[in-house]
C-alpha cells in the first residue's frame, strides 16, 4: 500500500464531474495475458507512461535503452517491463513483472505475464492473486490457442472480470467488423468458462488509443470506456465469503503471562468476545484480545496481521487454523482439486508430495484424474500430468487437512505441491471440494469398508464365501437420504 500511494499522480483522464473523488483504499490487482507479440508489455508500458508513473530518471534511461525511437517519437514501452537480460535479447516476457500505477480514483498493481506456452506456470502464478484479467488479442490474428489457454487458467484461478483488449487495431484500419467478430467469439468462450463480465475495447497500445485517453477521433463508432475507466470501475475480489480464518504462523510467548497466536487473517472478521474453534483439534475458546505491533484493536478483518489472545489455555501450534465457531472450513483426509503442473517431470501418479497451504505442510498422495484439452476446452481422462498441464486430481492425506473451496476463499483454498526429493515446487492448485471418507473402498484397522447399493450388498452377502464367514462381516443399512448424500459426496 505504501509503495502504491507514493505513485499517486494527477488525473490522467478527463471526467465530466469536478467534485473531489475519494480513492479506493485497496489497489486493484490485475494481469495482462495473451499470446506472444500481442503487445502485453507495450500496453502496461503505455499505462505507466500516460499515468505519469515513470519517473524522470527512469524515462531518461528508457529513452537511452530504446536506441532508435519509433515513428511517433516515443521510446520502447516494453522495456519498462522486460527486466531480465534474456527478455530484452529475445523480445519476449519470461518472468512475471509487477508494476504500480495510480489515478485520482484508484491505485493498481499490474502483473505482466509471459505469452509463451513453456512459461504458462508463470502466468498461473500472476493469475492466482488477481482481481481482473486483461486478455490481449492482435486484431490481425484474432483468438489463438494461447489466448484460450490463458483465459481458461484465469477462470480456473477464480477471476470473473475480463477485459478483452483488441490491440494493434490501427493495423486493421479500425475496422468495426473485425472488432465485432473477435469480441463475439471471445464472449462465447468466456461464457463457456463461467465468466459473464467481459468488457471489449478496441485499442492501440503503441499509439495510446483507448488506453488512458479516448480514441474516438479515429474510432468514432466506439462509445464504450477506455481501459483505465474500466479498471477504475472494477470490483475487488472479496476475501470474506467465508467466516473468520487465521492460519497460525507463530505462537508468541514473550513471558509467562502472555500467550498469543500470530498470523494474517485469511478471511472474514473477528472481534473480542467472538467464539472460535481451533482446527484440527476442534477445541473451542473465546477471543480475549486482538493485538498488533503498536496497539490493541477492537476488530480485525481479512488481510490484517494480528496476534490473537484467547480466554483460556488451548493447544495451538503453527499450521493450525483458528476459525469462526459457526462458519468452519472443511476438514478431512481426502479432497478434490485442480492443479497446474509446473516442472518438466509433471505429476507422477501415486507419488507422495509435500502439500503446503499457508503455514501448514502435510504429506499427500496425488492421483491425476482428468486433463483439460485446451484446443477443445473439454476434460479428458489422464493418468499423468505433464508440465503446464491443467488437471483434476484426488488428494489423499495422512493427517487431517483443513480447506475452504477456492471459489469461497483463495487464501484457504490454494496450495502448492513440493517434491520431497528435490524441494522443487511441482504444482500450484486449488481445492474444489471435500471427498467422502466413507464411500467407496476404504481400509481401516485391518478391515475394509465397502459401500454398495442395498440390493448388490444383499447378493454379495448371500455368496458362499461371505455366508461362511458371516460373523466377521458387519452390514450397516443407510436411509435413502443418507445413501443419496453418500453418493453425492463420492461423485464430488
């Protein structure tokens, strides 16, 4: 927040009203994505340049590094983002570059993500914290496979606000028919991904048309907002769709009279007197005090770093989670998830990985189930996931795991997988649902629990083998409602 505030500048786009504007206190996080050479770095460079976020010394360095300037007498804006030597040499984006800029109405954190397929994992990293995605399309080429891939990943990461930037529009003569065709095709894709909030904008990032300033002088038929106006009106993704969540990062014991539990609130809100539960143990207590580095507070909300003091002695350790008593996350030994494979070896079925979620690290076995075919947009059966693959998996834990579905809370629904042999991060993922621990075939204390329809169970019990060992078999009958719920849990 402090860095963002220091970049506040004068208004960058004219507004009809002259009344003072109250700036949104939290920055909007956004990503730019799309295929190679669609102009992502140039677009962000133009945003920084026209919002006066480029300081004088940076501008001088940019002009020097640009060498021969373009026909417009402007430097190469992409150099503001391409910081790695390899990026400048190859003219591509490899790593995720974060930049800050602001208008009178709002501040922004923007991530420039790679367009090459082999760097898809870096794009997924940028999308994991974004509120909005800008999908760039070269007006001459239209939608490409990488555009579809990035749109799919952004939607899987929970982004529900898309801006379709039909870039290099000057190179197609500002043809409205081209814009209409591309925007119609993209909106159909977004709808298939469950994204209904799409703003399509024809623009030229190089010339600055419809980026910060209006391009109506050359695109008179377009009456929509500029990119900056769209960003100023975008909404932040809420982190409070669940109850209070505090993943415990540290237990503070400065003296015998004080015991506090430190962490960053990952959802909801809390105040003194609230009843909370400590997971996975399930112990219950009340909040006695909320302490920060310089004061005692009467409340804390998502994003606050706090020390929580409870009214009684309970067993709490790093990796536990303190939650609302009446709105708890899901706990269990088995969960469904979607992941993006990040390493050349991919995800090996049956291999045991470390799963890290917040401050909690656990052993987990991963079973790939399906992989997304980005060309057709359909899920297909898969036994292994290669690098950059997007897949659905089953997670089986040795100890109780604690999650919210990612759609409800990104902070407590996201995780990474770590290879215990190399310590490399091999995948990033999000929880979709808890799996039933009663359905299907389960082993427990030397016995096997097999859940079957009643008629099939009766036939099996009547076989000669089981009839001769009937005393060793326990059959439990479920009500219709309980059986239906069990099947729903199994199906996920």
